[in-house]
C-alpha cells in the first residue's frame, strides 16, 4: 500500500476507497444486520441441537445462573484457553488485513458505540453456542470415562500423554476430558479461524 501511495497517489486513494466500501458492505451483511443477528442466533441453537448437544444449552444456563462466580469465571477461562472462544468474522480482522489502507474509513466501519455493541452481540452469540456445546461434550466425556474399567482409563491417559508429549506422571483425568471435549466441540461448531482469512 505504501509503494502504491508513493507511485500513484490518485490510484491509491481510489483503491483505498474501494476496499473501505467493500469492508463496510461485508460488515453490513453480518454484524451490522439485524436479520443476520437473528440468523446467527438460530444457527447457534441449530448446530448445538444438531450436534446432539441440546442439553448444553441447559448446562450453560445453569453455569451462569447457579454456579458460584469463581466457578463461572474458571469455566469461561477454560473455554478461552482451549481456543474455542472468538471468531475471525469480527471487523477487527478486516481492519488488520488492510491496515492503513482503510484508516480513513475506520470511523465509518465501526459506527461508534452502536457498531461496537453490534459486534460484541454477534460474537457473543457464536461463543455462547460453542460454550453450550463444550459444556455438554465435557459432561458426556466425563460419563464415558467413568464407565471405563480402570485399565481402560489408564490406557486412555497413557495414549493421551504420548500423543501430546506430556509426562505420564502428571497427566490427569481432567486434562484428558478437557482436550477430548475441546476437539469434539471444534469438530461440530463453526470455528471461523479455520477458514481462509479472505472474505
């Protein structure tokens, strides 16, 4: 962009305006669209249900309503640490991609407090769907593990420590359950970081 600006200022200016317009149009069809927000919410409920995790919605509500504050924070941090939170559909990705090319349009792209709130709601809807699925996958993984014989449990943990190159003496059931649940969640929910960053 810098070289283009130096070589052909007029062309660079036109290119900058075209890119900014494209970014705003893409944002308008997603995070700034009320219809897209409704579709996003329906989609989140849909993939939680279709993946066999409808109980996860109840688990998420139970977590936020009835768990102690410290437990809620710990569950959410665990969800974040496992890389399940967040979506590259956020407009920050657009701005990072084009850098200073769209700097003159940033105020238009963000739409102030209203735009910021819209982006947070859109991403939060995605995250709550994934969180619901994760909680239920974790519940199921715990149940499956507890139904194994002691030898089978040790075999699972040994294989887990070998696969992730972790000292077998420090591997715990909790480590195994978290990783299995995270992998299952990643396979059944839309993690936008897995797709090309080009819209």
